């Protein structure tokens, strides 16, 4: 924003608010923090409001989801690269008497990582952030042009090796998707499904669900391997992880190999996942329901057109109208899409196959 321009930082909290501290990094990102003494959940809570110089769009989320009731005296410190730590004081926690206090802290990545450098409209990866940072979803996610019910995949359709992942972390449980590999004991997924925003393993346990004609079979994971070059930001690449199953997958579940070609540009890919769903006019407003969905899109460019790594492939979501053609309007690469077959990934689809 222009220097001196007024910005509405807070829009969710509705009652008594007290700004405490503001952190700043070398990129002019700032993180004001306040205490809302009667927020929308009915409990006082330490909240943070992000404002980023990348696109000037504020977006607030609840900082604390681990300690109850009185979170007071918050403070924030930011590094030169924009990552920040918020601390607060809470009484009566962890077995303490109601008058005994402790100081708690929570670390967050930079605004750029959270927002995906403002180019995350074609990626579903921020789904998992929402289990760590409540409400931190800054761009619209879209699944299908038409009724999502038209995109359901029934068990026994040849895709029973596409699985739903429930990932348990210290920050809560999240959902993702994955694919059974030819070994029958390994699942290919996205690293950000199982890692924290710094690229470290966050999953404490993972349940892998196979939907078969006879019903759902759940097998726990015994190990997880994250690509060693993954740094927590999917837009720099290497966003790959392998999950080892504690037992062999059901024989009914189809095994799949990894595509190793380099001719994806201009090709239509068929996408599968268990994520949130909705239609293009409203976005992914429906939470995952344990059902697998399918659709198509075309890889039209490399990630560099969106400011990401050229190790990535990029696509837009088209409804058939030129005025809504993302790449056509932005980079003069017109393509009106695939009609009712057109979809885009949504939160929870991360790790699913194309």
C-alpha cells in the first residue's frame, strides 16, 4: 500500500481489542498482534493479524488453539526473512493452579510461505496449513465447474489405489491424498501433507484409507520419507514424500508406477483426490466427506509464470468465458478449458495423483 494509506487490519473480532506489539521484517511485512477479550468463540484469545507488502491484502487468523481461556500479554518477534514467533501468558494450564502462569510460544513461517507468494490459486497445499493455523486460507480454491456429485469415483472403478490420508500432528489432524505404488507397501504423496512449514516431519501418525467395493480398509503408516531438498515451501519444488505402510495394501487396490517423462506441457491430466469440494462460483465450501472425486485440467505453463520454480507445472481454472481465463488474461495464453470436465485442486487433494 502507499505510505500513509489506511488499512483495515481486523475484521473478525467483534468486541474489545487491544493492539500490543508490531513486528517487521526486511521485506516490509508486518504482524500486528492483539488480544480480543470476547472473541467469536466466547473465549479470550491471543490473535494475530497479518499484513503483507506483497499484495497489500490483510488476513487474520487465531494464533492459539492449544491453551484454553486466558491468553494475555502477547508479543511478536520477526526475523529478517519474515518468519515470526508469538508468545503469550496463560494461567491454569497443564495441571497448574488457576493463579499459576506459564509463557507459551508458537512459531509461524513468513507471509510469503503462508500465502504461497500470492500465486497459490492453482495449488491445494494450504489445506494443511489450516489445521496448524486456524482459518489461514487466503485464496479461493475451486473444484469443479458443475455439480461435484458428477465427479465421484466409485470403489471398483480401477482407482482403489488412490487413498485418503489422515495425518496426526502436534497441531491437530489434517487430510491429504496419495497413491499406492507398485511395491504395494508404499504411498506417494506431497511432502507438505506430512511436513511442517519448515520441511521437517510433523506427522506423528498417519492412517491410510483404501475404499474398496467391500468397504473401507485402513492401514497405519510405519515410516515416512520426505525429499531431502524440500524446504517447507511447495513453490520451490521437491514437494514429495513416500509413506511406508505397516502392512501390504489390499490386493484389490490397484498399484501405480511413477510417470517419469518430461512432455507434460500442453497435455490434459486427470486428477483424483479426497479434498474439499464445491463449484467455481462459490469455491470449495464443503468439507471433505470421505469420497473420491475426479476431473481434468491442462498443464499450460511452467511455474515461473506465477513466480514459482520452473520445476513445477501450472494450470488455471477455466469456466469457458474469456474474461475468466486466468492465463489468457494474465500471460496472454488463451485457453477456455475443458467444459464440465474442468477442475482444480482443493484443500485435501494435495498428494493425489494426476
